[in-house]
C-alpha cells in the first residue's frame, strides 16, 4: 500500500567479483534512483583494508578509485567523465548495466520510501552491512 508521501525507487547492489569466472561475489555498494524526486545516489565500501580482505590479490588502490568514481557518476559530479553529465535515469541505467568485470551490478529491484536517502542508508546496512 502506498501513502501520499512515499515514492517508488529502483536500486541495485554493486558486487565485487574478484574472479568473474567463479561467479562468487561480495556486496560492496548500493545505488538508488527515485525518478519522481529526481534522486540518484550511491554508497560504496571504499576501505582499502576491508577490500583487500574481500579480494586478496586485487589492486585495492585501483578498486577504490573505481568505486569512488561510481559514486561520483551517480551524483553527477564534475570531473567524473562524460557519463556524469547524463540525466539521472541514464546514469542509473549506465551504472547498473550488465558487465563481466570485477565490479558488477545485481538485477534492479524496486521499493517505496518517503525519503530516498534514508532508503539508501537502510539498503546499505542491509546488503553491505557497513563494510564490517
């Protein structure tokens, strides 16, 4: 049941897949898009020590830069490249398109929330657990 103050949103979980051929992954981020509110934001795990434990042998400096750029693109930050200039819906779909890379998106899921930012934080805790 929807209330007048709740809006639909789409979200995806960013997965760290150190060895894509093994198809094992660990959640390291969440991106949330609420089209009605023109809201797009992401939160990622960018602690090199934690990432090093999750993906031994992966260059954590490169991985942190990639993750931070993922958030910058979601936020439309200056200097995040041409994709960051796209409208929020296009950036969301670019961020969540299928990849066969070390970082992959889960399927897109939906929800309802009065506050998309609070929903992003809830999804972060639920899927990533704050990185601990």
